[in-house]
C-alpha cells in the first residue's frame, strides 16, 4: 500500500480486537518514531500492551479494546501542535500500510504517567490509538475542494490533487478548518502554496493544519511546490 492509498483507506477506528501487534511491525513503528522525533524535535513514544489509558471515566467516546497507542509528547513551543499533527500523521499512515488502524484522540483518555516519559518543559499533546480494528470506521461527509482552497481553478492539476488529499485528513470533530491557496510562480519560477488554519471554538486547528499539510504534500508531490 502506498501512502496515497493509505490516505484513501484510513478511517478513525475506536474499537479494536484483543490481538497483540506483531513484534516485527512494532520494530518498524519504533524505528519510524525515532525518525519522527529527530526530524520534528519531538518525544513521541509508542506504548504497547497498556490497556488502562482507554478505560474508565475519561475514556468515553465508544473506545474499546485499545491497548496500544502513540503518546504524542514534545517540548512546549508555539509550533508544537502543528509539528505533532504533521509528524504524527506520518505514523498514522505508516500504520495503515502495515495493516493497522488508528484514531487521533484529544482528551478522552486516562493519563497513565508511568507508561511514557515526559521531561521537564514537555507536554503530552494527545494520543493516537493503535491496533487491529474491530470495525472499519465510518465514512464521514467531507467538504469540497472549493470550500477549503483558493486559486484551484488556475492552479496546476497537482494543486487540486493535494487539496483532495487534504480533505481526507482527520481533523477534530471533522471540522476541516483549514485553507490552501495557490499563489502562483515566484521570481525564481517556483510554485508557491500557502496553508492557513481558520478559527474554531473546538480548538486543535494547529494540529489539524499539520495533518492536512502532510496529506497535501503527499497528494500534490512535495517536489512541485514550496510553502509560503
């Protein structure tokens, strides 16, 4: 499965079967975590065989069978949430290619402090549930390209493909509060694109933007443009 195929196949799954993740798959995921942490200046950790985080009063939202997750930790900074979204979605899409299911989780979990490390000045931004899904996840209504972009009518085809991929990105309560604008060619002949978040009472728009930007890059082809 390619990353583009993973984008199409991915669904947010909340119910999982009681099946340990294959050790070889765990090793692949841990190596990717190391790369993500180095590239994104993060402290993400893969937690396995730990069922308490998604049980009890805090773990509402129809979660069941979750015993594996990514703890999305990083040093507090203005851009931390966007980096967590961008690099966390790399883990989500890799998991999808490996036959696993996932779900971004903002608040509905228990903070099991001994399950992961959080250093001085670091913050747990969210978790990503992980495992073998017990249901396929829901198909949810998505916005149109025209709703989340500007300049698509005059842009190269890859821009539209990027926006179409971004539309499939998971966002908090499916709010999709982002916008991609095609700015044309700069003085050096490079295509420029601007990605912006819109206001939301729900929050999480920085993280959502990071996720959507990764999807856009995969759909558009990162070699075709530069971010403004």
